[in-house]
C-alpha cells in the first residue's frame, strides 16, 4: 500500500530559455511543418546558479526570455507543460523532455494567458540578457492537483499483473489427438499433451512451432502461439478468451505506458508497446491500414484528420 505523502510546495523560478547552438527542429501541433528553435521550460531554486549550470553544457550561452518567481515551481511548471503538451519533444524511448517544438512567441503568449486567479508570482521578461519587463501577477498553481497525484488509488497487488497466463489445452477442454490448423500456412497439427503439439513426428510448443514454420517472421522472433492456431474454425486465443475473459491479466491502467502494454498484448506483441507510446505522444501517425488502428479505436481512442491520436487519456478504463 502506498502512503499518502503530504505534498509540500517548493519556492523558486520557472524559466523559459532557448539556445542558438541547438539545431532547428520540426514544430508540432498547429505549427507542424515549420522549423523552429526548441524552447526549454524548467524550474530552479536559484535563477543565477541555474543559468551558470546550463551554460556549461553548451558552447553558446542560453538566452533567457521569462523568469517567473513562484512559491510552487512544480505546480506552475506542470500547468505550463500541460498547456504546451502538443508541442513537447520526446526521446527515442518515449520519455518526456523539458523541450518544446513551438515558436518562442507562442510559448510566451500561452504562459501569459495562464495568468489568472491563484497565488502571487513575479514575472520578469528578458531580452538580450536584460530585464525588459517586470510585473506582479497571479498564476494558478493548482496545488490540489499535486496532492491528488500523490494520493493515487492504491495499486493492486502485482500478482499476475502484466503477464498472460500460459495457454493450456486442458483449460479450454481440447483433448489429446485433436486436430488444429496453423492458420498462416494451413498445415494440420495434432494436440500431443497439455501444452504440446505434434507435427511430422516432432513435438513443439505453440510458440516454438510459430518460430520454426512462420512464413513471414517478425523482427523480435516472439509469437503469441494460441493466436495462430484454430480449432473448429476459431482461434485458440478466441476460445480461451470466451472461457476465461481476463486470463489473469489486470485490465486497468494507470498511465499511458500501462495502457500501451495492454493494447500491445491484445495485438499479440507486447514488445510493440514502445511504438504505441509514440502514437500516444503524437510522434507519428497511426494510419488506417495499421493493425493497431482497430485496437486503438476499440479502446475508445480517436484520431484527427492526419491520423494522429487526439487524446490517449480518454481510453476506456478498464479496457
């Protein structure tokens, strides 16, 4: 059980910086197709020290554009990042960064539009390293949002979560000697045990047979065996799901990584969840001919006219 740790706001600065030595990137969102300088939005306890540490990592100094003094840097930074989520840059592993592929004017404008009711902050606007504007304003920090995040629903015991129960012929009441069809080639095999099949005198597991005889092998070499064999016109996977719908899988998700793994597992290739994360992060479109499109749409996820995921968080929970 997770303890509900009380959230304590931290005072400091939320800053907006750019650097001329960083290469141009393709803008995202409504500015897609335009080449822009990436904008970094971070937080620091001390403005001057953070400037010095940033400049040691590159051969040209960072240009500061906004410095916002606040009593809750995490809350304010989170609100700004959320407002600019469509422009966020992700690593190849799907991790979020503090950089945004968006024109600087748009970033500054959106932050200023966030100045509404909340706690007091001091906003300083910079140009050429000098303060060109200073104002006291109020920006919503939304501390309650962070308290709620710290007090998430207690996660279930991790027994069997994230793993599919191994397939068993006894589980679906298919007896020894029953004939199965290997769908990709039409070959007929015989059930020869609780988890084995026989083909031309040799014994295989379902996944082992796929590795050996799959006509078009995938890059990982891993297969969800029951998906590729049929019995009386139905795949073994369908038969098992009809008898035991959950199959030992925790169908709830808490975040896009768990959601991506669930959808990838339903598609028979859990290792593909990284690619689905790219869809969720709007790093690539999911075309209508993709095998993942139907699974994503059945989960309640919608797409825009350019085949980009609109909002992964609206997916059904549980799936």
